[in-house]
C-alpha cells in the first residue's frame, strides 16, 4: 500500500514559513473494538511521528487511538536552507515507515 | 443463423418498448430535473468538502498512488503489467470509468469497472482475480477512475444495455425490505432534507470509489449499495451480482452528463 | 390512491427509517465498547502533563466543526498566539477529550523552528463532548481553549458487513 503522501513546497525563500502536509496510510485500530465473535481487536496504531530538516528535529507528535485512520497532519517550519526533510512514523507491532522530500531554499 | 439474428433483434425491440413503458409509468416518482441534479458533494459539510478538495489531504489519493504503482507492476504467469498493454493510463484510461458499467462483447454480459479489471487479470495477465474490496482492486479502480476526474458521465447508447438499465430502474423505484422503502423515496423525493446528522443526497455515483468516513477506508459503489440495502433492512445482493451491476448502471445513466469527482470523500 | 395518502405513507416510512438510523439498535459485527473516559479521567490526564501549574484561558484557539458529519474523522486545528522566537515560543501542544475511551488525542512538540504554532490533524470522537487544547510555553506557562462538539451518527447505519 503506497504509504505516504507528502506535500512540501519544492522551493522557498530563506526565512519563509512553509506549510507541510503529511498523509500516511494506516488503519489506526483503536483496541476498543470487538469482532463478530466478541474478541477484542488488539490495538494497532502509529504512536510516534518525527520530522527532521537536514538532520535536525523540527516537529514531533505522539498519536493516540483517538487519531483518525490514515493520519493527516499540517504543520509549519521555517525554510532555513536547501536540503532534505525526512518524515518517520513508528508504532505498534514494530511498525516503521519513512518518507522524505527535497527543498531548495534561495 | 438468420432466425437467431431476428430473434435477438426482436428481443431487443421488445426490451426497448418495455423500457419506454417503464419510464412512462405514471405511478413512479419523477426523475430529478436536469437543472436540479447535484453531486452528493454539495450535500456535505464544508470541512468534509475541504477534505476532498485538496489532493494532499484527500485519503482517497493514497489509493490512487498505490494504483499507479500496481498499474506498472508485473503480475500473473504472463508476467505483464497493465502498462505493458495499455501504456500510460493518463492517455489510455482517460474517460474509461465514465462509460462503465458496459457490455462485455466476449462474455456477452454486463460488467462494471472492477469486473473489467479482473477480466484483464485473468485473461491477459494469467493472474488470479483480485477479491472484492481488496486494497489492490480498490487501488486499481481508484487509479483508473481518477483518469476520468472532471469528465462528464457518458450517456451510453448501446442498445444491449437497455434491459439492464430498466432492471436497475425497477430496483431503484421498487419498495423493498422490512421498511418497505425504495431508493427513490429518499434520493428522489426527499433529497436535501435531514436524516439523522446528515443531509440526504441525490445518490449519484460521480465520486466512486469513495473514501467514506464511516468506513475509514476506500470502498466501491457495490459496497455502498450493499450498506444502503442493509440500512433499509433489505437483503443486500452479493458482490459481483448482476443486480448490483444493473443498479450501478442505472445510477450512472441517471447521472448522465454530471461531472465525475473521484476519489470523493463522503460521510 | 389519493395524493394525501401517498404523502402520509412516505412520512411514516421516513420517520421509521430515521428512528432505525438514530436508534443504533443493530446487531453490529464490530461493536464499540462503551466510553470509559469521564471529565475526571481527562482532568487526570491533563494533570499528568501540567502538574500543579495553573492552566490559563487564552492565546490558544482550537478550531473544530461544532456539528460533525461523522465522528470517525473530525479535522481540528490548534493555533497559538506566539512569536516563536528562541526566548518566547510554544514548546508543546496537547489535545484532550472527555468522552472517548481514552482522554488523550495528540501530543505535539515543537520549537522556534516551527515559525508558526499552528497544527492540524484529524481525530475520532465517540460522542458529543468537550475537546480541550493546552499549549505549554517556553516560560513554563500553560494556556488552553476548548470546544463543545456535537457528534451525530451517519444516516443509514450499517452493520459492519463490508
């Protein structure tokens, strides 16, 4: 399943504040639902989201079962320099996913 | 040979006459006037509409992206990808979803888009058909349907479709289930009015496959029709059944000329 | 059959349908467990983050639709009034609810590099409830905003069979 949809502007001016949008495919099973036989469906969620910009952490979020399926985030960062913005998700059952986007800052 | 041709032509003629009779039946609710037809999008709240408007925020786009990957992936014993026969989907699949369901010549039956995808898989890729509502099938449907985004739903004039359109129309207007309710009673007679927390839409298929908030997942029109039917306390037809495809066909005919907005987000 | 008879029949049927739709007495295949969170649970979750500090109202704006289309996906935005400089910025944003099985929704950590303390995400809401956003500033102060959200169920509730 194509995991992530990232939206980062390809270019920005130095010092400009840019919006970053991320959409990751994940069921975010809450752990509060029961299946047809009455058995609790175990929790299976993304718990951590970290964003780094040329290696430096610029944003971090902890997700709980209340975060909707296919977690979506919009957050901001200052375009400081050209480079790579890396996104990492980690969660239950050893879940780990990452994506990246390049940005040119002039 | 001559007798067979005459017979099929006679049947077609009778079917189209029956079609005219059914449509002219005065006890049926009137079809929504062309000027009043609106996409189900217009009955949603602003924030749900905003989810659909932005490709970066529309969860349905995750399946479109996955579909693009699958389109280019080799599959089956033939070890062929969709692209090997169809090339760039942006060219070859443009407008395709807007003419489905359609009549499959080889199998001489009505098929919808997902049936057509599986026909390609079995006949040309020598691969197993993808299960209904599987991630892969939905992804391919989403990717193909996306190539018709913004295009009008075609009015399919294939005469072989007429009896199927009429069958779908009969289902749409016929009362059924424990509530003795017909689709038309809500979607033709009472669209725009409130039912629980949502506005009743007209029930057009312009957005399929849709990311439905209730499912927290992408799903097909067949799935939506099955849930409508169980919501009406009627027996849902099986996936892939001719009844569901006829209903899909009728809904597409009913929405002819309307613009496709896929993958849509719906409550 | 007179026009009046038709209208009565339709009205009765629709009332019946909406009763079923809103009654939620359906043999669901995947049932939701009854909510366990309470205002007290939420207060405890907030105390875990805030400690003994006083949470002031202001500076924070929590935007959520007052009436949601479907509780499975509710988009929210938290904006905090802050210059986001090294000496004066938002360190963290926490969002809580009072009726879901669990009181936490999200916890966010940011800093001056954010430029703007504005975050958007999507949550699930099990019932009509109060949602609270709390911002932790670099000077150790806490500020909050809340929204009372009405959650109704989607029409024609299905019984979980795909």
